[in-house]
C-alpha cells in the first residue's frame, strides 16, 4: 500500500514537471494571477504596430487585447479602452504608448487594472492635459503640422522618419506616414480627471533616442509617477524594433517584478 502511494506521488510530480516544461511561461503568467494584457496605441498610428509584441506575449501564455482607439478625444479613447477592460475575465496590466499614456492614466482607475506600463508615453497628473506637459519644456517636437480646418493634427513627411519612425526602414516609415491617424486638438487639450498612477504600480520604458517626446520630460514624468524605468535602445516606436525588450517589461509588470 505504501509503495503504491509513493509511486502515485512520483507520477504526479513527473506530470507537474512535464506540464511546466511544455509551457513554463504560461505557468508563470497563471501563477502570478495576471494573464490579461490590454494595450492602448498612441497618436499617428494604430494597434497593428504592436503585432510583434502581441505574438511574444501570446506565446508566453497571456491573453492580449489591442484597443483600436480613435485618438479623437480623451473621452472617446477612454471609452474604447473601458470597453476592452470590461471584456476581461480577471486582473489586467494596462499598457499605453505615447498619447496612449494619457489614456491609461484616466482609464487605469478601473478596478481590474492592477498595474500600468508606459511605453515612451505621457503621464499627466489630474488636471493636466498632454499639451500642458509638452509646453513645460523649451524644445518642442519637430514635424507637427498646424491643425487643419477640422482640428486634426498630422506629422509632416520631411521629418517623419527622423522623429516618429526613427529606427524603421524607409519603406516601413513611408507606410507608417501614409497610414497615420491624426490626433485632434481636443485630444491634446483634454485634461485628465484622475491619475491612476497614484494608486497603481507603474512601469515605464524610456527609449535611448526619442525624437517625439522630449526625453527630459519623460524623465520628469517617470520620476513623478515613481515608475520602475527600463531603458531600451531605440526610438519612439521601439515596440516595433525591440519587441522582446518591451514584452519583457510587460511580463515583469504581470508578475509584479
């Protein structure tokens, strides 16, 4: 009887080891209790640029939702993000790039959001707008065109690769330019009503060569939010050029590391 029990115990242990060996990353994600990742893209681009990060996270056992926010106003983008958050079946790591950082600062107040990841992103305080932050520094980003008659703001082609798509091939940069989604003046000037980073763990990724958001401003915002900052070589769209490094920070947030 004792021998049989011992054999069963050994067999059960072997199965457990085999399962964790087959997909150790998935086991880590489930053990941490956070398996849902919601990603909010920034201005001038849509969520498709996150495909490489998406594939890494899914392979590692996470459920990933990409928000196709319209970048038309803070309220519109928060609403789109909230729809995605409401569909989740458990705790969430909420990720925002660039303008998406402003969005997750507001949307991150949702109860199921357990941590925030800012990727080359704005981190406003309550009562601040994205424009307020931009205007705190002397050196303004190059290539932002004046608003058109409908209040839409685009990036100019002459400096697009240098500023927004640095690190991308010319072919990729041209495609990104021709498919860019404008940010509205209203979105720039909308003020957040709550700063979720004051009550949630914050992780941040700082590119080595961001030509879209002032890097000194990034330092100031990240420090104010008490973020755990990871420096990654690359430009403003480094989630496309360095997907492994970006995914690693998201997974660290999911695992509370």
